[in-house]
C-alpha cells in the first residue's frame, strides 16, 4: 500500500540519484520532456523488476495462461475491474464528473448483481462501458503537478503524484476492508493473487515485443506510459457529458 510513498520519500532524500539538468539547450529540452531526473535509480529499479520478470514472473505467467482457460482469465479480469469500480467512482466524483460517476455506479451495481459478483461484464452490454479512472487522474484535474517520473518495482511506471494517488486508491478499495471469517479473507488473498497473475499473463507478449524490438526498452516504456497517462487525464478533463445516459435521451 505504501510502496509508492516510501519510494518517493527515499528519492527525495537522495539527491545523488538525480541527474542535473544539462546546459546544452537541445539536451535540456529532451531532459524536460523525459521528466526523469531520477533516471539512474529508476533504471536500477527497472532492471530489478525485469530480473524478477525473467526469473519468476514470466514463467509463472506463462504457466497460468497455459493452465487457466481464456474464459476464466477474462472472468478474473472482469472481477478486478468491478471490485475497483468504487475507487473509480470516488475519483470521478472528486473530479467533478457526475456522468462518469453515474456510469461507474451503474457498472458496479449491474456487474455485482447480474454479473454474479463481477465475474461477467453485463454492464458493457447494456450501455455502461469501462473507462479509466483513479485518484492520480483526479489530482491532475485539480492542478496538482505530476512531479518527476518514477519506476517503482511491483507497480511499474508512475510519478510522485500518481504514487500518492495509488496510496489513496488503496484506501478507497472495498476489497482491502474484507473482514476475517466466512472465508472472506481467503477470497481477498485469492482475488489479489489471481489478478496479479492474470495481469502478468496478459502482458507477456507486449513486454517481450518491447524488449525484442526497442533499442532502449526503458525509454520506450517511459515515453509510452507518459503519453498514455496524459491522454487519460485529458479525456477526463474534456468529459463534459450530461448526467443522464445516452439511452435516456
């Protein structure tokens, strides 16, 4: 839960890990665009995660994809999306987007009931498709600067703002408040482990392709993530839809 914040504080305390801004104007422009002053330590964290990926996560993910049928893995993905929906809901409320928040609420209710606790994505079929949302995006709409780019083992690409947003998201996620007894705590562990394994299994081909085709996979992942994150935030800012769904009009 606090991994992102701990890493952020550690980075702030270690100025020696920071690349100083170059004096050459062109190099300085590239430096600012990358927004990665902590690149030396970020690359070490990336190398650490890729070591774990090749020696453990990739083999486990391949075995998971081989053993677990596709329909079951899709159900686990739907379950993860559904149980994360309260976090998206509160994030969209915080961003002042009532239509998005209303869609979040309907997705959660429909999939938790007709979708058998989230295993089936019924909501998309009836007009409530999934959209991205998290506290980091909400903080961006409030004008909070992203801060420097970070690569956090176990979490991947992030920023100071998004690491803080991740900590907030854990507090908003109902799965983290599952009580003991009745097998619910076991379900919590199973949910998190299965979701993690499914995430690795789903991205093995993408990671392998990046490592094979990119001259610098670290820089490629950093650039792709930053562009995607900027696109997500922009989509949130520009969503000015009415509060009623399309089918009501």
